[in-house]
């Protein structure tokens, strides 16, 4: 058996059986199979791609199995999904995709299932590419057409649960009501593409970071939106010298824009006490700490989970100034004197970062929302209680869901806050239309950042 396909199969099994997080277990699986370079890239595309496209693959497989995929044993179904992915989404010759899947089934599932796997995959191949399959599913009445039931159609065509399709559609319409279901389809398809690596310059100017990378022969370019961002391609960022020393970090450009939106917003009066209420793993805390240190102040970073608080400490270590990490519940910890600027980067469904977490869309449930939104409201209230009159709170999520974004900040006035328009952020070239309605909304398909939301609130006197 070839190790790349075995590794991908192991990842799928581990996600299904052990509830594993793909990003956490994948490096270990690659290591166990001694995969690196091009082989590792092939295995990653196969494994992550299959997890992302599972919804569409399953709809096609369901049409190729007489009693439906509910009748197929889970390990066998995972092997078939890998086969479909190679046939429809990778440049693998059809016979190679079928033969290697049959060999995988023999080696890892059950000798007796090999004939079945062969027959099913040959049906998939005979049906043509993914577009031909979607058209056939519609023609056979197995899938509603886009104009008949847009969320149900896009759920299969873009491989997302229907509740996420609806959530993205509503969030896109919030800043531009003329947006169509096709736009929503584009947004969802961007979740199926891997994100580029972006670095943030932490202890040196961005131009010096860029020059150091170019000197090392790394393909690097300035980011599009943040004055601190550098985009790099085809590298393992942890191996780059500036990242290893903490002079730079790996951080999505959208996250940089969010942290800068708080750091750069105009503020009257004292400006030396900053607070990050939900800091782990510390990407935004490190950026904020650098900015407040330049103004002679310091950052207090709160994180509930000790292992994440440790990551915050490591991120803050190379940053100039004396910053404090508090391990505990932000809702129940006394944080002392009021702060001038407060970030609430609230725990959320993470629907804006699905491109980074290939299996997450299948694990998240709409039923997770009430508990999360209740926590988000309490954290926003805590932030407004912790900031001085006239001080600023930035409420952010890596989710576009309206219940986690606009609906939460709508509480601001009741909690003693006034919503400010985020139409200009010094040091950030804000994309046109991204702040329609006052809050900032970034999208992978429009801005090539994670999907981020940020609203700026001033504590009323
Ligand atoms: C969205 S993440 C923050 C990401 C972070 N700002 C960054 O840029 O790296 C939310 C964090 O809040 C933490 N958290 C959740 N509930 C909390 C609470 N009650 N008090 C403090 N931290 C909490 C979570 O453990 C998680 O690390």
C-alpha cells in the first residue's frame, strides 16, 4: 500500500472514531509514514480535501450504492470517499484511483469488500466529473435545483451543512442586500481551498522581515490589508528563522486587521492599559502588546485554559514591555483598575475559519449556538464593565453568523456602550464594502482572509 493513501485513511478514521482534530493529529500521522515534501503535499490534499468535500462525495456515493450509503460500514465509506476525491478533485488517473482504493479496502477494511468498492467506484467514474454528477442528481430528483431550493442545493454542491449555507447567506446580505445565492456559493467554495500562509512582523519592521525572507530565497510579498503582514508561499513557517525567534508570527491577515482596528482607533485621554479578555493562543495579544508597549503601556491577557495561557506567554515573551497573563475565567476574575482598550475575541462557532479546519463544519451543530451566544453576551458585558468611560471595546469573532455578531453587539447600548463606525483604520487598507453597516466583515472569497467580524464600541460616560 502506498503510504500517502494509508495516512489519509488513518486521518479520516481518527477524525470519525476518536473525534480527533485533523490539524492536531495530521503531523504525527505524516511522521509515522515518513512522508515529506511532495508526498506529504499529496497526502494532505487527499486527506483534507476528502474531509472538506465529504458532503458532495456522499451525495454521489449514495446514488451509486443500491441500498444507500447508510448501509455501508464506516471504514469502507471512508475508503470510498478517498477514491471519489481522487477521481473528482485531484489529478489522479481514474484507474489508479480505483485500483489503489480497492487495495486499501483489501488491506485495511475487509478482503470481501474489495469487489463492492471496485463496482461502486466504477459507477462514480462512469457518471463523469462532479458537475456532471450534480446535474444528474438534479435530473434524477435526488437533489433540488439551485433555483428551487438554494440552501439544499448549495449544501451538496459546496459540501456544507445546510444551516451553514443559510448562515453565510444571511451574513453576506447584512452588508449588501443585493447579494445572491451564487455569491453565497462563492463564499462557501472558498472554505474548500487551503489558506495561504501569512506572517505578522512583531519585533521588527515589516520591510526588514520581508527583506530577510527574500534573502533566504523565500517567495514573500507584502500583505494586502495589514501594514504588518507578509505573505509567504510553499514553506513550513515554523522553520523560518524570524518565526522561530518570535520576531515574526504566523497570523491570518484578517486577525491582524482586527487587532489593528482596536490598536489604531482614535481615543481621547490615557492610553496605556490594554486588556485582551480571551487571549489564547495569543496571536492578537502579541500584536496588541507590541503596539501598547510603543506607547509606554502594557497588556493584560486573560485566558481560561492553562495550556492556551502558556501559548499566550510564549507569544508575548519576545515582545518589548511588561505584560501580564492571567489564567482564569474572565467573567469571574478581578482585573483591577479600568482599562483604556479592551479586546473581546469571543469563543465562537469558527464558521469564518472553516478553510483551516477541514472537518469542523461536520462537527459543529446549530444547537451549539445558544450556549455560545450567551457566553459572548456575558463577555461583552464584562468588557464594557472593565473599560473606563470613553474607553474602547472591540468585539470580534471568526464567525460571520448574525447571532454571534450583530445580534450580540446590538446589546451594547443596554450595557453602556455606543457602537462606532469602523470606516477607517490607520495602517490598514480596509477593503471597499467591508465596513458597510459600521462593523467590519472580512470574507475568504472576497478578501483572502479568514472570515472575521469586528465591531468597535465606546463606553459611554
Ligand atoms: C477565539 S479564541 C481567541 C483567539 C486569540 N484572540 C488569538 O488571536 O490568538 C477565544 C479564547 O477564549 C478562551 N475563553 C473561553 N471562555 C473564556 C473565559 N470565560 N475567560 C477567558 N477566556 C476564555 C478560549 O479558551 C479561547 O482560547
